[in-house]
């Protein structure tokens, strides 16, 4: 008996600590910051409330029945404890058929209404967005990082992207290799990222901030390190970001110039693009504004000079399975490379 209690305590302790840890930080679907995220969250709470009422009613009746009609007689054949039998009682049969049917019908109707709001972007003009200036972002999933293209703005970035607050953003998603899933928990639903197929979603974030995104479809050994960040900016901050991303890199001197030379003459340029230079590779992330980003390589590390050094020294030691090769660079080369990369703001 004592063992049973200890085990039960452990079970609930462990279970609930997982549940609670799942609710913390900025990755919770229960803290929605988009219009559809709010709709989904509200629906979840309604269904949860209905389920809670059903649970309490059913469990209460169950416990009452167990206590009231438990076996008390010594003679097992004596039937004095049996409650009145209601099999075939028309009132009860109708009640417990109709009650669940009505509850499920209400939840079904609410779900269909919520689904329409989630699927269809607002068409009422309140967002002041027309097709001509609508913000389109093309998301491409790679093993294991995310690419973000703004076709109308001629911006390409990786691992993080910016959007203006209170604006409908149309998103098309595609894959460069295997199936991934694009998910920002606080934005609401997920969207599958499928090779050879364009999928579409949209969102309208209503609160500025930085939000965590994560690939949510197992896609290989570094699936967990396929994270990204979404920065929801004020319109002014967003415009500043757009301008800075559209700009070409500045001229560089000294160590940075040596680093630039290594990038352009070595293998880096075969995989990476740095606009305004001869590096036009398409396999790895666009590095034109690498230094403006908080994270790199699917968020495996924060974007600091020390972390870049770890990465350039041996990518596979940081992220086993990455296709970024070990380049056998000398420590001096790495110092120069980082000096150059730090200028790519
Ligand atoms: Cu990409 Cu999991």
C-alpha cells in the first residue's frame, strides 16, 4: 500500500512537472499572439470546459454508485443491495443518448466556425492590405535550418525573420529535402513542409515581440536543432530592418579583408551567398546579413564570435549530421573569417 502511494505520487509529480514545464517560456500555444492563435486557444478552452463538466458529472455519479451500492451482505446470493434496475427505461435511455449527441454537435459547430476563421485570411479591408503590397514570405525547410525569402522585397535570410505587427502575412512553405513542419506555437496551427509541393498559411500577429519557432515533424538526427525566431516589429522597426537587409555589405579592411578573401577564393562561396560579392552558392544559408541575426544553423548556437569559432573549427562536433564540412582552417584563417562575418550586419 505504501509502495502504491509512493508510485502514484511519483507518477503525478513527474507528469505534472512535464505539463507545467511545457507551459513556461515563450513556446506555449496557450499564450497566442495571432488572430487565429487566439481562435484556436479559445476553442481549446471551451472544449476543455465542456470535458471538465462531463468528467465531474460522470465521476461523481460513479463514486456515489460505488459507495452507495457496494457489497455489504455476507450472503453473496442475497440481492438486497442491488439498486433498482433501469434497463429499458425510456427516459434514461433518451437522456444518455441525447445529452452526448447535443454536446458533440455544439463542439462540432464551434469547431467548423473556428476553422473558417483560421483558414481564411481577413478580407474585410481592415488590415489595409491589398494584393499589390501584401507581405509574402516563402519559407523553405532544409535539413536542418530555415530559409526565409521575401520575393517582393528581394530579401533572403535564414534562421529568423521579421514581420510587422497587425499585418496579414501570406506564407508559402516548401522543402529542399525531406518533410518538415513549420510551427510557431504562439501563432497557432502548424503547416506541413513537403518536398515538391507548395503549402500555404497566413498569420496576423497582434503583439510585438520575439517568438520561438520549431520544426515539428521528425526530419533526421538534428530535427531538434531546426529552430527559428520570428520578430514581430512595430511598423517603424520593421521598415528599418527591411532597409538594412536590402543594403549591400560595406567594404572591409585588415583582418576582415583577409577573411573575405578566404570566403571568395575558398569553398565557402560554393554553398553560401553574400550579395554584392562573387559568392552565390545556394546550398547553405544566405550570409549577406549574418551578423544581424541572433542565432545560426537552426538555432543550435547563439550568434557570437566564440560560437562561430566553434562552428567553423568543426561543424559536426556542434551539430552531428550537418552537411557543413570541416574546412581544416588554420586558427588565423578562422579569426579572419569571423572578423569578416562580423561585418555582415
Ligand atoms: Cu525539420 Cu524536423
